[in-house]
């Protein structure tokens, strides 16, 4: 299965443990979540090696300099024609084959939707244990002690992960990337795997790119409404404000369940998790399941009739009052504040 | 479809004094919203194409309540894979669910689709579904928000940051779905009556523990912030606009 260029563990001595990190690429760059995984992995083993899954070695070669800068000496280019397009079964099986060949002490992956999915498949194939959504991982004898998110991060669970090869994914934003002395060069070792062609059954058949315009997950400002907005029509003033600020409109589950907004707008545990610069929460109480979707915002402004509401307590700023009254006044004030400049330009 | 019983907390989740578990004395129980969509989708498929829908849950005897919720929504059969009252790790859960489904198949049941939630509400391991599918030799894709069956295939759609992906998977298949796939109906009174009367099958679960051992729950380090009250009602508008200015938005 492994071709000539793929050695066992290279020059590393018997005492050298290897931890693999699954790389998620963002074009030709290593994504932030992968850099976080590399930061954690460096504390777990003597050597950290990277894993790039693709049809050929091209991608691994392009990413190698960035990975070397993160202290990675070896990049495993795991290749198979089936890896030309994403497919959870093929990607998981490919990683499983590499795990069996390298026998690392563990594998850490970014806890993105795709990272979790590939690791779940690799875990199912190898029958190894997997801890997803970790916020901390430490070596504990032969095992790893992990802290993982439950309830979308509202609670933490302490657990022991015991397995010949430990598999873990890291919750996004859980750790800060630490600088490390980089290396000049990372060796690319090709591991040509041997995938069952039937795994093409779960390959992506078609991709549709996103249309233009701001989206909930990338908008710098999100104006979000809950039960306190009162009706579908009540969202008009939220739309007005969002449009003026170049932002998007979000909502709570009550708003989607009442049919006031499409589910695509829902923020929270079962909606979208967002991290805008500013989150304006209008008539939203701040239930746990909503909070986990907006807590990564840089700043939160809550507008609520109830000063005791959980979201008001946890926000940076709050206005106590009726959503419609407050937002109407804010939009009018904003238009007034912007007017002199326009008038000047016009005259 | 596989659903899991989980507490339904409010804004704060109460823990027992020793921090080992959630204090459920004053909480109701529910299934995860993703799983509600899995149940709704199965019921719609049966309504459109015939056949039957079976809802399965692994848990203590009380988990029969979530199974009956599934029947109230329109599922035909319920199977409780009964455990003790401990929280099973994902490998043990998947092994027992896989064995139970295999047992039903040996008895002659044929499943075209096995539906899961993308993740359970409480544990969110994102892997029980995938492990069960592998045990049954079924293809599986996670995070699905669009599902359409055609002759021998199911077309699946999932959203990504860059757009959406479409999969064409041959049946039988497993699918882990996300909230937003459909709008689950509220069970009608008739459904509730039926659920109360429905007989549910119980299969004893064998415990094959995996390598993930929980030591308890705790609250993350405090993230509370000092809230600055900008004002009351319409009078607060100038301060809000000032704040928007500080954020570079005016
Ligand atoms: C497993 C699970 C997953 C869930 N996932 C999500 C999720 O992803 N996202 C989500 O949002 N929820 C989710 N929920 C639901 C969540 O628990 C809450 O029920 C929901 O977030 C409450 O929405 P809300 O704040 O709009 O409504 P409420 O909790 O009813 O709060 C309404 C708020 O509006 C205020 N208000 C009322 N009138 C006015 C007015 N005129 N002006 C100003 N303020 C006013 C009230 O003081 C109150 O604070 C989930 C629940 C479960 C069990
Ligand atoms: N105890 C259980 N009983 C039935 N189904 C379960 C159970 N645990 C998990 N599942 C299913 O597997 C999915 C993923 O669970 P998890 O891996 O815990 O995130 C859930 O949404 C359910 O569909």
C-alpha cells in the first residue's frame, strides 16, 4: 500500500512519539483551525507530522512551506484518485490506512464539520476511540486526558481517552495559536492508499457556490430577533438596521418555529454559530442554546424589556425597552447622523 | 430513525452537587431538534411512498417517552434498546444500536434509510451515526439539510461555508440530518392517543465499553461581562448610534 518514498517513522528513535495532525486547507493556506490543532499536538508528542488528503501530492507540496513554518518536519501526502473530490467515506478510509501504517500515538484534527466527519469515519473503520470538540488535551500516561464541550460549550466534560491510537478533534476557537520555531523545510512523504472504488458512492456529485451578498456566518454585524419582535412583519425594522450597517439578520429558534424567519437565519446550537464584530440581540432571552451560537461575537448589544434577561446580563451593552420603539429610534437617529455628510456632498 | 433522550434545560443548566451529572429533577426531557427533523422526514417519506417508519432509542426505560413522541408524530413502530441509567460512550452506544438494527433485519425487517440527528443534544459526539452505518455496511453523509428519494437513490444536500454540496447515494443508506431539513409538525391529539396505546418493543442492550471514560461535568471558566446600560426606550438611540460609530459602522 505504501510506496517507496514512504518510510516508517523516519529517523525518529524508539522513544520518539508521533502525533499526526489532519490538515484542512483554505486554498493554499493552512486554515486557522489546523494551526490550533498543531499548537495542541506539539504538547502531545515528540514529533508532529501533518496529513494532507488529496488525489496527488500537489496540495501537500504547496502546503509544506507553511507547515514547516509551524514546526512540521514531515507531511504525509495521502493520495488516491478517489480523493480528487470530497467524500466522507473515502477520506475517512484513507486516513484509517495511514493510521494503521504509521501507528502514531494519536491524531488531532480541527473540529470543523468536515474534520469531525472524517475522524468519525476513520474511527469507525479502525474501531479506535474518538473524542470530538475538545478544548484541552494532555498526556496522561498511555492515555490522553481531555476536556470536551457538551451542550455546545455551555458545559465542559473531563474524560480519559484510552486507545492504542488516540483520535481527537479540537473545538474551533478553543485554543490560541502559539508561535513556534519554524523549520526551513518539511519533507513530503507520499502514501498512496488503496481505496475500495465503491466508496465513490458518497463523493460530492455537484457543488453550488454561494450567491453574492452578506451571509449570516460572515457578516461583520448581525441584527437578530426573537420572540420580542412579535411577528414576521416586526422584523422589517431589523432588516432596515442591518441594511444600513452592511450586516445580516439573524433570529432565535422561537422566530423560526413561529415561521417568522427561515431556519437559515437561526443562530444557536441547532442553527449557525457566528462570531461577528457586533451582535445586536433584539427581544431574545439568551437561552443556553441561543447563547452558544453568539457568544463568540466581539461585542454584544441586547435590546430587551427585561433587565434580568440572561442575554442582557451577559451582553457588553444593553438598552432596556421595546424592540420596535428602540430600533425605530435608532434607525431614525442613524439616518439623521448620516444626513449632514450627504447634504454636504450634494451641495 | 435513531433518537436520544436528553434533558431540556433553560438558560442555565443545573449540575448535581458533585458535578458528576446534570441535575434533572426539575427538567423535562426531549430529543435533539436534529432528531425531530429525522422523525418528521421519515414520516413524510412513508406518507409519500408507503412503507413504515420505526423509531429506535437506546437508553433507560424512561427513554420510551421520546420513542412515544416519535410515534405521536406518525412513526409506526418503536424499539427501546434498554440500558442501565449510566451514560454510554459513543462506541458502546453505536455497537448496541447496530446490533439491535441487525437483529430486526434478521427477523425480516428491511430498512431503505436509517436516519440520525447530526449530533445528540447533550453529548454531541458526532460519531454514533457514522459508527452504526459502518457496522451495517451502509453509506452515510452527515449534516444533511435536503433529502429527495428517487428510484434506488437518495439525493442529499448539505450547506458549507462556500455554498452547498450535493450527494447521490444508492439505497439502502444512512443519513445524519440537521435542523432546517423540514419544519417538524406538532403531534396532533390523535397521534398522542396512538402513542400512548402503541406497544413498544424492548431489546436488551449489551455493553461493550469504548475508550472514552467520562469523569463528570463542570461549568467553563466564567465569561460574564459587566453590562453597560445605554439607556431606556427611544431615549437610548443617540448612545446606540455613538456605539455604532465606535465600531466604525456609521
Ligand atoms: C436542544 C435544543 C436546541 C435548541 N437550539 C436553539 C438554537 O439553535 N437557537 C435558539 O435561538 N434557540 C434554540 N433552542 C431554544 C431555546 O431553548 C429557547 O427556547 C429560544 O432561544 C428562546 O427564544 P427567544 O429568546 O426568542 O424567546 P424567549 O425565551 O421567549 O425570550 C423572549 C425575550 O424577549 C423579551 N421581550 C418580549 N417582548 C419584548 C419587546 N416588546 N421588546 C423587547 N424585548 C421583549 C423578553 O423579555 C424575553 O427576554 C433550542 C432548544 C433545545 C431544547
Ligand atoms: N442513545 C441513543 N439512542 C438512539 N440514538 C442515538 C443515541 N445516541 C446517539 N444517537 C443517534 O446518533 C446521533 C449522533 O449522536 P452523537 O454521536 O452522540 O452526537 C444522534 O443524533 C442520534 O440520532
